[in-house]
C-alpha cells in the first residue's frame, strides 16, 4: 500500500511539475512574441464585450508608437505613473500609499504602474484576486526583462480601455476627437488620460467639471515633467 501511495504521489508531483513547466514556457512564448507582434486582442476586451447587455461596441486599431502623439504618451505617464521611466516595473512607495489609503477609506486606490497595468491587460483578467495579483507580478517582471520601456508604453497605449468599448490611442482619438492619434493636442491628450481611472463612466469630450479639473492638473504635470526619452 505504501509503495502504491508513493508511486501515485510521484506521478502526481511529476504531472504538476510538467504543468508548471508548460505554463512557464507558454508565458515566455507569448511575452517574447508580443515583443514584436501587435497585440490583436486581450482578455479584458473579450470580457467587456460579453458583459455588455446594451448595444455592443468594439473599437480597436493598433498603431506604432510613432503614430501616437507625444502629448498622449506624456499625459498617461504624468497621470498614471510618473516614475515609469526609472522604475523596474514596480513603484513600492505608491503601493505602500495605496495600502494605507485602502485600509482607511472605502474608495479603493490603486498603486499599479504602467508596466503592471500592461501585464494585467494583455495577459490576465480584470477581477481582483491574490492569484491574479501574483501572476501580474510575474508577467510584469517578464515584460520588464524582455521588452523596452518604449515597447511597454506602446502596448499599453494600444491595449487599454479609453471609453466604453474603445481600446487604444487611435480608436480613442477617432472616437472622442474625430482625428488620428498623431494629431492630438496637449489638452485633448490630457482629457483622454483624465478618464483612464474609469473610462466607461467618464467622457473625454464633452468633459464634466471633475474631468476638467483632472485635465488641468495633468497639463500642469506635463509642463513640470518636461521632455522624456524611452529606451
């Protein structure tokens, strides 16, 4: 009986080990593939589309980062992750502040970097859980290891939700301002960045008083931040 039990445990452990090895290999494959290949679809896009009970809308047009206004690139860095250029995927000060805030306030505050948001949007699902957070850390480490900062920002700007059923800079620019992303002005870029905390609730045009205040704050941050270079 003991020998049979040991054999079963050995088989189970080997099976689990093989599954883990295959999962790691598959994750590396996707991360390395998306280092060069445009991301056509994400789990978030699929979930949002299936969840929509009203008239379904899906807008997603991938464009290279050279065709995305530098104003929008700067606006999302200033509004979402001002240490993006210098950190290695995680902003531990922001995470600590978010934890302290969430312990005191009912209003949840995130401490995720652009790299973390990119990992979550491209490879994972949106619902909060310890499993997803652990996988988010894993994929964030991988994209910071294999991708450049420019590639992370390019994928981020082409994949994130920027309206109800609207994904990526090009689609958002056409949807909100009837122009390609390359022609966005500073204030238009700030308006899009201002709605990112809840793009299904807020509008980039016309803006509410709250979004207008956020837009003005983002523009002031853009002025203070100045120019930047991505590697």
